[in-house]
C-alpha cells in the first residue's frame, strides 16, 4: 500500500553492522509531529539523499506492507 506524507527530513547516516562490521547500512530519518521514522536505503539512495538539508520539509512516498508491518521508502521530493 503506497502512502504519501509531509515530513521533516532529520538526516541520513552510514552505520557499520553490529554483528559484521564489514557490512554498511544506510539509514534515513524523518519526523512528523512527535513521531519519527527510520528507513533503510541502499548506497545509491544514500548518495542522492545526502545532499538534502537536515530539518527541511520534504514530501515522502512510502510503501507499507500491512502483513509484515514494514515500511519502505520509495521516494523523497
């Protein structure tokens, strides 16, 4: 199920894996009111979204899977 919303872009960061430090994970953070959301993205999206200014207003398209309860980031505009 695709959803769209207006969020504050909190930032993007690169993290090393806990169990396997050779793995790299990329995380994007958003806020809406008092709620926050973190989404994992790939390296290509990390490069594309790292130019966004923290705390800027963005429109976000998400894919929500009600069976698994997971939310995936589709696009930021």
